[in-house]
C-alpha cells in the first residue's frame, strides 16, 4: 500500500478532482434551476388554476333541509309533527372497515339484527356520494355521550339531530294523513334536475295520503350554506348561508273527536266511514278499518312488520273509504226515488202491490224482494222506509237506464269526487255505453232493475256514497269534498257550477220525510237505532250481496262463511231540517245495514252535533262577553 | 501583543499558513457552515410550527433533535481524519452485518422490513451506511492510484452493491439508490474514466424495461405511474401529488401567510410536517419563501464544494464531495417529489422536515464535513 502511495501524483489527482467537482457543481446548478422553473410554473404561471382548486377543496356547498309543514285538524290538534331525534349515521366512504365499525358501535349503542339489516338495505339504495346512511334513530342522551367519547375510533360515524316525522294520532289517520318515508331508488331516479336539488337536504318524501298529495306545499324550500371543510369532510365553519324556508302547515276539516268516535264505533270491524260537513264540503271524518301505525314507515319499516301488514287478510293498508268499491245496495234508493219524481214517471202516492218479487213482462226470471212474501201495498214513502225492492224494480223500469244513469251521475256516482287524496277510485255507475265498452254486451231491461236497487254492476266508494248523501241533503247542490282547508280546490269547475238539479221543493221534502221515517217511524228499517235520538235524522240502510244468490236459493247467513256474508251499509244526514253533516258507513260482511252500520252513523252524527252545539253555546256566551271571544275561538286558520 | 504574535504576523512569515488556525478552526467548527445551518434550522422550525397545526409539541421535540444533532456534529468534527480513514471500514462491516440481520429478525411496517428492535429502541441500520458508504469508498479509493484502474473500480462496485442489495431486499428502493449513489459519486470524483460512465448509463437504459417488469414491486410501479398521471386516482395514489401541487400553486408569489395555508391547515396536504413540508412553505410563503430556502441550500452546497475543493488530502476531498452531493440529492429528490417532478419516495427535506433519525445522520455528515474543513492545513 505504501508503495502505491509513493507513486501517487497528488497534483494530477487534485486536478482531476477539481474537474469532476466542477462537473458536479454544474450538474447541481442545472437541476436546481429546473426546480426554480418548476416552482415558477406552479406558483406564477398556473397560479389561478391552483387557487381555484384549493378553494374547491376547502369550500363545500351543503344543503339545509327545510322543516316540513305541520298538519292540524280543524281544532288545531296536531296530526303530523316533526320531532327532534338524534340519529346515528355512517358515511360509508369514510369508514375503513364497516364490519369493524359496526362491531365497535354494538358495544356502545343498542341495535339489533333488524337495524343492521335495514341499514344494509338503505346502503344498497342509490344515494349521493358521502351521504350519511342512518343506522339508528332516537338515540338516548347516554348513547350520544358514549359515541362522542369513542369518536376517535369511529371514523365516518356521525350523530346528528334530525327532524323526524311523527304522527301523534298513530293509527287514527293512517290512511288519510298518510306518512312520509325514505326517498327510494325509483323516486330518486324519477326526479328532475330541479327536484333533485329541492330534495338535496331531505331524506324523506310523502308516500301516501295527504303527505303525498300536498308534498309540494309541505316540503318547503331547501336552503344552502357554504362551509369550510377539512380533508376528512369535517365542517369547520360556515362561510355563507341561505336559510331554508319551512313548508306550509296544513289545516284540515277533520275533527279528531268525530274521527275517533267513528273508529271506536267500528270497533275493529272491517269497514269505512266518511263524514262530510255539508256547508263546506269538508271531510269531518274518514275512517278505514282496520288501520295501522304510520310511524312504522317513517324511518323504514322492518320486514316482519311489513309482512304482517301486507299479509293480513283484513288489508289494513287499503284505504277502504276511497279505494274500496262496494255495491251500494239500497242506499241509493232515495236518489232513485227522487229521479222518479223529477222525471214524473210515478205518482208518489200511488201504491203498488208487492208479492215479494218482480217480473218483467216477457221474462221468466223473478226479481226478488229481500222480504219473503213481500211488503204488500207500498207507496214511495213506505218503499223508502221499509226498503222495498219490488217498488224500485218497477220504478227503475219506468225510468229507464238512460234517465237513471244521467240522474245518478249528477250525484257523483261513477266519477271521481276529486277529493284531495291520491289513488281515489271511481266505482261504476252503469250505462248502455259503459256496458257495451266494458262487457261487450247490449243493455238488457233486467240490468236496469238491478241498478234500481244498487246491485248488479253498480259499485261505489264510501266517499261517493257520502257525497251522494251530502248532495241530497244539500238539495241538489253538489259539494266538492275536501280535506285540507287552506288549499284552493284543484278542480277547475267549482262546486257552484255543479248546481244542477232543478227539483221541486216538494219532491225534496217528500224524500227527506221518507228518509227520516227510516229512523223515526216504527216501521222504519233503522227505527231501533233512531227511536231515542234527540234530533231528527234522515237515513237509508243498504245491504250488498257479496256472492250471487241463485234464482231458487235463499240467502242463509249461517251457511255462508263470514267473508261471504252481505256488506252492511248506511247513509244519513242530520239534522233533518237544516242538514249539517252527511255520513256514509260500510261494515264489511256486517249483514244488516240498519243493525250494524246505522249505529255507527248515529254515533258520528251525534258526536259532531254535540260539538257544534257546544260551539254555538260558547258563541252565544262570548257574544255576551266579547272580551273572551278571542280565547274561546281558537284560530283554525292560524 | 506578544513578540511571538508579532513575528507570526510579519509579511512573508508563516501567517498565510497560520491564519486558519483561529479559535473556530481549533475547535473544528467551520463558521460559515454553522451560521448557514443555524439559519436553515431556524427557518425549518418556523415552517414546522405551521405544518404541525400550530402545535408547540412538534417544535419542542424538533428543537431537542436539533440540539442533539449539533452536539453530535461537534463531536464528529473533533475526530482526526486519519483516524476515521483508518477505522471506517469497521463501520461499514458492522452496517452490512446489521442489514443482513434486519432481513432475518427485522421489524416491519407497511410491507417493508427496515428496523431492528433493540429493546424498545427502533433502529434503521441503513442509516449507518449513509455515512459508512462515502467514508469507506473514499478511504478505499484515496489509497489507490487515481484515476482508478479497472480492478479497483470493480472492487468499489462490489462494496457499493452489497449493502444496496441488502437494503433493496427490505424492500426500500429509495434508500438503496441514495446509498449506492453516495458511493458511486466518490468513484466519479476520483476520476472514473468517461467511457465507463457512458457505457454504464447505456446499460442502465437498456435494462430499464426488464427492471420495470421483473424487479420493481407493485407499489413502486404505482408510485411511478401515479407520478406520470396523478389525475387517474384522485382519492388514492394520486392524492398526495395533487394536493401538494395545489398547495404549492395556490401559494403564488407571496403566499397565503404564515398559518393561513388552507391546504396545510385543513389537512388536505398529507405528511405536511414530514416529507411534504416544502408544500406548506410554498403555500404560506409563496415563491419568495421557496427561493429563500433554495438560496440557503445553495449557500450550504457552495460551502461544501469549497471545502471539498480546498481540502489537501484525497480522502477529505472525496468525502466532502460525496457528503455535499448527497445533501444536494436529498434536497432535489424531496423538492422534485413534492412538486410532482419525481416519484413519491420517502425522502425528508434536510433540516426542515420533522424527524430525529434522518436529522442525526445528516448532522453526522456535517460533522465529517467540518472535520475535513478544519483539518486541511494539518496534512503534509
């Protein structure tokens, strides 16, 4: 080694080294210049691009959900409100391991398999990126605290206060007020650009009933805020805000006392009630029984609950009042009789003889009366009172289907009432045209007879029957049934323009009297219900066949299974001289219109009139004492 | 003034030689370098305060690292160069041994096995090689006839390749390349003939294709692909580059102001207090701040080049050159990486990034540099 060192040429080595060092220095200068150019390019040339990008990073637009409008009955009782609820949600995009997070959460917050299952199904639905998916609603303060303490190991888990729709009346208004539910995939897909924006802060939408009908009004207007967020999406401060506008409140014509009385009077039987306030056309009560608790649907119904509701033979989800189409039976007889008077095809005082059946001149077939052996001599009055079918076979035959159809149509049969609820059905009020189009057959005289007693092809919803009765009580002035008070009618031609019938007063009085005898005459079909009433009421019972009875058979209640028994119907209005309320009731398979349905009508009418009386009394006392007026008349429209 | 002093200062006397023998050179400190380092570390702390989310915690710890680092630097600077030249091979042998041990009993993280666990104290043997490599290669070549002959070149390459391959096996491509480079640069400075250099470069280019397909790991390929097209995977692999470029670009000429960088303060910028700290600087202090920092680095590098150029001993020259160039490579790779010119490799920004281990190695290197600087007149 030392030998080599002696041979070393130090000057040459130093020269070589300096040359190489010079190359290196040059190399460094070049590369450093590249860096300077690079920073110049980023910070000066492309400055604007990157400033924009950093702003976009930092500032996010966040929608602010509007508060959904509340729903009140006519006395200001809440039917639908919004409750603050703390919801535990997960933003999947921020969660590393979902199963692990759920595992950690299960130690802190109570939730069961069902919640997890619902959570996963919500997760599968189409949603906006970074949208929080709820796992559990209604956290207790203790649970909120536990989650907060463990926040550090729960990335992507959020607890936020949300307003959740609540229906304090539970099953009382399930079919009419309806419910809201989580926006589903189909709805999201059907949204227009504008709607997508409107719902950007909202997770629920009206699914059925008024919640759906008045969705636009109730929803309100979405607000927005610009927030500064960090890279994990946590909001640090609000930069700018456009507050949301709450939805409009709905005030309904419903009277919860009347509604409650009706539901209780039905006492769990399958059936429906519709009560109309004649003066306004407002629906006082609309019951479909059995009912269900709409609150189940708001946050997503569990499979077991849903199967229970859809699997039930009693069809609790079905709104019988507007969707149930039943043969109206004898309940249309007063209307048919009025038509006979109007068209002057009969003299009301001329009696016919009823042997218990009716026969057309050239037909073998016997059209039976419900009463075996017949009613004997009957005029129009007793035919209504005692519901004689034979009289109406004759009357219908004399009127003919064309006049009958035209007259009945003016009471709203066979057409939508235009009520402010979705999914209404219109029943069938047959005509020659209808039969040709739908059955492909010509009209037979026998068809006319069946229409005369509300059987055959005739179908009507309880709402239609209530409207018919109200129109009758209103002496032919059609009213437009409505549920919400503060909303302009959707139908263009108003109730007044439908004022149609130029029936003589005497004819009205005649029919009213006959209907009152149904209740109050000892031979009236509903005398047992009407005899001890404190006011006069007009009514008409009806019994509708569920299965056809052959010519030579007789109806035998015991032989028929419960579900094949006749439906019991009753329509009525009161008070007789100054009608205020019209009611239609159906009790499915109840058999006797007068025995089963009439008491329900009476209960509803009595409840309503008692309230009216009470109001009138207060009105008088406050008129005497004007200072109290304000307190005693709660502003229904307020 | 004593007579002796007077005589010493007479023109034509030994003053020219003696003037280096000042207080600073006696305690083996190169004053300009020290001043520059203090300025750099001070600047680094200011940026770190902001990058760490205005948390004094990082500053305290980093200040402790600096204090320890300066002590180590002063200590290393006291070593006699001849002593280092004589015994540095031991460091090399120990380093290679530990690297082999890492592969057998090392502790892993993120799919790589880089640490030795010495009873709770984690230690990366590749750090040893960062010093041992330039020392050993400088020692080996300074004792040969220069420019080196083929046999010596070959042996040098063997010395370079052994630890590099061991580190590559961990796997840690970045460190492996940096360490190999610190050895090869000595070879270059010692006068490696150009024809070898050119043929080696040709060979590297020719082997690039097979290397891409058969040698590189998936994550290494991802890094390179991400660099070429960071937009492809915005939330994944491309996130770091996009965010750091956004931070740098949005800083503009003057910056958003200290502690006001939205990219850094709102956590959009990853690793903002370690590898990506220059992006914080660029966002908050703008191009002006970046040029300040680069200016300081250039002064340090210049000083390093001067020390190398004026050293009288081959060993010192080669060592100083290698250390200076290695520092430059760290600076360039880090800044190039953060600004999107180079793939993302885990290289900290010298004196500014938070972290103790790399700082310690760096300070040791500067200790060596100071030893070279202050002992140049003592050799024959």
